[in-house]
């Protein structure tokens, strides 16, 4: 293999289940003063404090405090950005923090919403809407929990 | 829905709320295995807040622009521009512009331009042009090198192409197959009188 040939093993959203013995210790960081015009993918964890105008794929967990405009695939996701426009697929958990407006559809196992989600949520496990949560979209979930004050504008389907 | 079922759902909802309590995550306590990872990388994020790190297994297909330092250990298929420094220990298919550039175990297919210094380590290969104020080469270069001030070939250097520099020095062992142009003032402004033979 030539030195400039691309390795094929980097994380693609294949949907395969990560083995419990996998220990991911590698972290990639896109700092707040950095902008990527294209896609980024990693076998490790990823912190996006800057802008990514493209798709983001992480075999590990992802913290999004910057902006991502595209599709996001990861293990678990913490969103704490003022506004984000991205469709999300997370193998495990998603947390949308208070003050965050997430515009896009979310597919995950479990999700906890403290901010605003504008889009449909599909969870194979639980959807938890905390008191500050606003969801403008439909929710499909196995279980749903809502705190007093949470707003859900959409249809709910329990599966 | 019976009263019993309602109570059961409420209890389940409370259990779920406890299980995924965001406050516990923020305190750095172990809540669930996947979330433990989030706490871990939050800590890493605090450490490297202003540095963009393209980790070893990371591939960026696109251009990167930044005003902060970059550490590239993975692969970037695109151009990289930063007004700060860049350290490269990976693969780049694209052009690089930075204040200072340091290549270590790097493979570059593209042009590298630094405002100040370029340092090419012994395990690095560049196919493309290099320019900077001060350039040090201990790796392999196929292309044109411009060093406004000084150019230093260390013992492992292998250079094919052309060289333009204010001054050049080479160590024993360096292999250079290049046309060389010196631009320093000391090498200009002489005339034939300098070669007068006075025995």
C-alpha cells in the first residue's frame, strides 16, 4: 500500500455494535477558532468546539459545543451549542443541554432533553424530557418520561 | 388506563430521569458507561481547549482554517490554513499555510508555506514545495525549497529539486540533487576585480 493511500478502517456508520472490550482513549478536537469545510471521521472520541460544514462520524462519543451542518454519527452525544442544524444517529445516549436548539432528526437509544429539539426523535430506549425541554416534532420511543413544564408539540408513539 | 398502570409508568419515568440525570454527568460521576466517556473527553477538552487535534485514527476530507494551533496526527485530505503553528505527525494531501510548521513522521503531498520556520524531521517525506524564513530539512523532499533567510540540511536529508535561499549549510551525510540559488547580499554585488591575481 502506498503511503498516500487511504486506510479503509475508519469509522463508518455501519451500525455494528461496539464490543464492550473496546477502550477508546483517543480524542480529536476541533477548537473554537477552527472551521472544517468537509467531513470528519474518527475511531476515537471527538469534541467539536468549532464549525464543521459537513458530516461528522465518531466511533466514540461526541461533544458538540460548536456548529455542525450535516449528519452526525457517534456512540453517545452531548449537545451544548446555542444552535445546531444536524441530523443525528447515536448508538447510545444523547443529551441536549439547556439553552441548546437542535434542529434535525434524532435516532438514538436514549435521549435526555433539557433544551429544544426541532425535529423527530426516534429512540429504541427511553426519551426523557426535563422541565426546560421543548420538542417540536414527533416522538417514537419504548419509554417516555416528562417532567412538569416540559413541552411536546407532536405525536407520540410507544413501541 | 388503570390507576395501577399510570403509577407504574410514573415510577418508570422517575427511574429513567434518575438514571440519566445530567447534573450527575456534569459532576463527573459515573452514570452509565457511554456517558463516562463523555465526562472523560470533557476533561480532555478542557486541557486542549485552544488546540485542534486531528487524532491518529481521524480523517478530515475537506479544508481546515483556524487561528489557533493545530496538531495533525491523522489524515487530512484538503488544505490547512492557520495563523498559528502546526505540528504534523500524519498524512496530508493538500497545501499547508502556518506561522511555523513542524513535520515529524509526516507524509505530505502538497505545498507547505510558513511565515517563519519549517522543520522537516528525519522520518518525514514531502512531495511539493516548501517555503519559509528559516527551513531545516532532515527528511526527504521532492520539490522546490525557498528559504528567505537560512536553509539547513541535516545529516538524513534527501533533496531533489531546486533550492533558493539566503544562506545554505549542510551536514555530512545529507544528499542533495538540486539547483541552488543564493539570494543573500554577500553573494551579490561583486565584480571581476575580486578575482585579480596579485602574486
